[in-house]
C-alpha cells in the first residue's frame, strides 16, 4: 500500500468521528503487519476523556495483535493536520515497542503534497528515550 492510499483510508475513517464540541473531525489509518487499521477521534463533554484518532488506530491494531507498525496517516475535515503532542508521545511509545521509527503521513497545507516525517522528527527528545 502506498502512502496516498493510506491517506485515503484515513479519510474513510472520518465518518466514524464524533466531535460535537471541537467540530474538528479527525481520521487515522495505520499500516501494521501488512494490514490497515482505522481510528477516529471520539469526544466527551469531559474533554480529558476524549480520544484522538491516532491513538484509537494504534489501540485497534494492538487489539488485533498487529504491533509491527510501519506508518500512520492522519487527516481532518478542516485541512492539513499533524498529531497532537499526546499522540506524538503515544506513537513514539508504539515505535519503541515495535523497534521501528514509525512514519507519520499527512498532507501539506496546500493539500497537494504528501508529507512524511518519522516520529523521532516530530517528537525529538521524547519522554522515555533510553
């Protein structure tokens, strides 16, 4: 699967988003063990209990036993987006577990170009670094 297809899968995940408070719908698609796992943000009125799309995708993969994560794509219904700080830490933790510097795929501000960064680039000096 190429990364443009992974972004398209993330767009498909947007339909599962529940974002009545922020009105920012986010979808994620994760490639692990050769399979694709989707995630969507799900908000709660007690905002700290909400979950981001990236974290739900990682949990979905984990529950299926797929822990060798190659890449995760993230999209929103409001334009270009990258993972929040909490998700960056969560992705980093997953990268430590699978022993791979996970690629994070997202669109440029113009929506024309695909951006690919490794989690170590998005979260330098990550908490928990050995």
